[in-house]
């Protein structure tokens, strides 16, 4: 057989860097700050709610296609209470197998072969693969460091729109840079979408992980955006249960029906008992979110300060649980080589940001560390990195 097994759409996507780096961490006994998953579970009462659902037989058989009503209502209540956004739980909320399926279903539903999809670069790795599976063409717009923060170049964004542009795939708070898009940036995105009649799929899984005085502003709250925006959320990041894979979309009835058309043939349904538990999690009091933010902000500072002392240039994030660094002050400029040697040199694993770029050279000197780990683990990582210089 001369024809390759993997089809042309997916040929460029080998195994993810996370697999390589996690294997390297295990082999060398390194602290893994590569992949972004918490090393402690979320609230006990939410875990107990899942146990209760399992025991009581809630969700052990196929739940309804759009998600269990309790969860859809809780999602709608959350969007109203937090952001003043009204969604009908029956026609405008869809539960998915994590944000990952929501992204895939939205792109498979809304993109025709040949359509262009604008995404902020560096981007979450599933975006490129999902655009490819949908037969679309990705058009990256590069976020660039400016005065300590990654910023969106609005001229570059405007210039990226062509008659073939179908949608903008947005992500705020942004993984991996930790940028939280500002009101001015989001206003410009909204005005452009309205002017050029574009859809927007906005990945807001880090909506609750914002620090200092940063504020998460859902794109759907901007003028003209509610009915052209698919907003994606997830329980994984907000409640520290990444293994449960409960995500969702909120959007107009027409957009929700379209996304559901694709979703029903991907997983159909998932995570039955966990859906009931997440419905309860969404009703946690403000003190939960305040505690989560305070805890992560302290960890951000622990890791960021340690990385700065070790000689990295640090882009202190205003959201997410990742910190992006520049390795050039350490005399290196190739993030791949740096990350491959870091376990040997310092017993720590990180991810080269270049994997999140089409313009690999634009990402070459940047390296991402996750801080959703126990404080003692971060302290040990910082101590080890301190011996680099
Ligand atoms: C983690 C992550 C996801 C995936 O979320 P799941 O709910 O685990 O599928 C999607 N987008 C971004 C930006 C992420 O960091």
C-alpha cells in the first residue's frame, strides 16, 4: 500500500506534544508542569453529588441528547446571574463531552470546505485539527507581547478577514498566553463580526480564572453579538474535574440546533451522572469562586516570581492557569530544544509554545508552565529551576 493510512486532512497532526512531554516527565522523574490539569480534585460536595447520582440511578442510562434539564437550567441561570445573558434552557443550551466536543461540533456544523476560520495564535491545539476535520482553512492572527502583556493587533485581525471568512474562533481568557481580552479588543472583534457578517465561536472555559483587577467579558454581551456567537464553557477548569468531561454551549436556537446536528453523531450523549453533579456545582456560592481565584493567584505568583528569579522573562498571566515565559535571557532561543533538555537539567517539564503556532518562528523562544498544582510541588519546581543559571 503506497497510500498513507492517515488521511490528508489530519496528516500534519502527529501525536500531541503533551504525550511526548508527559512520557519524558515519567521517565526522568520530573515535575510535570506541561499538561494543564489540577493535581487535587474539586469540591467534596460536588464529588458527593456525583456519587449520589450514580447510586440513585440518575444518568446511568443515556441522558437526553441536549443534556439533562437540571444542568441546562443551571447553565442558563449561571449566564443570567453572572453576565445578564438570557438563554432558554430548552432551545439555547447544549451539553457536550467537554469543551473539546463543543469546539469540534461547532466547527463541523458551521464550516463548509473552503471556508476560512480566523483563530488567535498561539491557539489551543484542538482548534487546528477541528478546522482541518471540517475541511476549513485556518487563518492565524498572532497575539504579540507588548509591555508585559500579549495583545491582539486589531489591524492584523481586520486584514485577515476575506470574502471566504466564515467565523472567528476566539479564546478568552487565553491559553497559553494568560491574556484576558480587554473591553476595547472585544469591542473591535464584535464590530468587525457585525460589519462583515461573521459568526464567532468563543472558548471561555477559563471564565472564572481571572486575577488582579482583570474582568472576564463574554463576547455575547457586546452589541449585535448574542445571535451570532456560540459561547463555550466547561466544568473541567472551573470545578477542577477535568476527567468528567462536561462542557456546554449557549447560543441562539438556530446556532444551537446546528451545533447539535453535529454533536448528536459525535458522542450523542456523555457523562450522565456527572451532569447532575455539575448542575449542583454551578450553584456554588460566590465564596467558592473567590477561593479558587485567590488560591490560583497565589500559585501564579509563586511560580512567576520563581521563574523570574531563575532568569526567565515572565508574562504574568491575568487569567488561566498557565504562565508563558521567554527563554532568551537564559541564552536559549529554541523552546523545543529547551523543553527537551529541561528534565535532564532541572527535573521540570514544560511545553514549547511553538506547538501552538502556524508561524513557528513567532513562538520559538516561548515556553509555557502550568501552575494548577499543589503549592509544595510548585515550590520544589521553583527550587529546581533556580539551579539553572
Ligand atoms: C482545557 C481546554 C479545553 C478543553 O476543555 P474540556 O472541557 O476538558 O474538553 C478547551 N479549550 C481550552 C482553551 C482549554 O484550555
